[in-house]
């Protein structure tokens, strides 16, 4: 563990996004919030006046982007980028960013990012996720009006693609979230989710029945796309059952 607290500066023009990061940092005792800023100009003044170890930097901000701001710093601290958009990943890594967190930032993913700070700092002990969080439920936040709503991954029945948006289906609720289904599939690679169709990503723990061309979840029938049949068979342990036809849904 670090001998001293790691001083963090959070820069984001969205107060709700700052609040999510603050909540995550408060769970890790060796991280310390040295300041929060809604714009890069205030952050520049704070960086000049304080020793900052780790900078959490939003990319898309009015007037000056996080990427352009970082380029102005002669001796920047370690940086973890936060953004709602994935297309800036290459530029972020070109600027030697430690990690690239896509909003809403789930706590387990946040922990992986700050562990990279310890690894780069040469600490002998990569921090375990804070006591008890080995069993913490995976979750993420979505924006609804002026609130950030926490969605527990294990409560999601399935995701349905709606072009650049996803419909998140829970047992008694539905939410619309700006993201692509392929991006969500990558985020949930360690969770029990399975792509069964170009438009559907399902929670395998919620599957109640499987037929050659459909999966049933909570009484809802979802199609299995032809190109996904082999993957579905393999992941669900169905073998090479001949009755799984080749007709696309």
C-alpha cells in the first residue's frame, strides 16, 4: 500500500460525474481528493499551487478539451481520462494516459484504473479492492434528468440496441442509455452476459428456456441471430444439438 495518500484532482464540467468519482475515491482510504474543478482553467491554477499525484480528467469540456489542456502542461501528473465517448481512446493513450474510463464509471472498473497508478509508481503491493468489495455487486450509473441512477448489473434482464442508444430492461423498469451495444458487450466481458443477436445482449442467469431460434427471459421471447447460434450453444453448454436450425431470426 502507498506510504502516503495519493492526492487526486478531479476535472469535469458535469457536477454529477464529479460526484460519482468522489464517491468511488471515498471508498479507498489511500486516495485523497485535493480538489475538484468544473473547467481546465481552474485546474491549471490548482496544479500550480499544489502537488497533485493523480489527475482524473474529462475529455469533452467547453472551450478547452481535456486532451488540449493536458498538452499545455509541461510536467503533468499521472492521468486517468474519463469520458462518455470512446472515440478519443487513441489520443488519450498517445498522451500517456494511465487508463481511459467510459462514463458511467463502475466502481470495479475504477479500482482497476487506480491499481495501474500503483503499478507505474513501482509499488510492490497492488492494492486489493477495498475490504469487502470482492463481493461487491457490479453496477453503473446512468443520467436521468438531474439524477444519476445506479443500475445493478445482476438485475438487468437484457439490453436492446436502438442505434446509438440502449434500452436497459429490468424486471419492473426500463431505461434509455446513450451507448452502443458493442461497447456494452465489451464492458460486461467479465459478467454473465451473452450477445444472442445484433440487437440483444442478455443476462444468462435470467434465461429460462432456449429453442432453436429464441431465448425466453422473464416471459419475453428474444430472437437468436443466425451468426450467434454457435456462440449461444457453446456458452450455454448445449453442445452441437442438431435441432438448432440455421434459419435466422
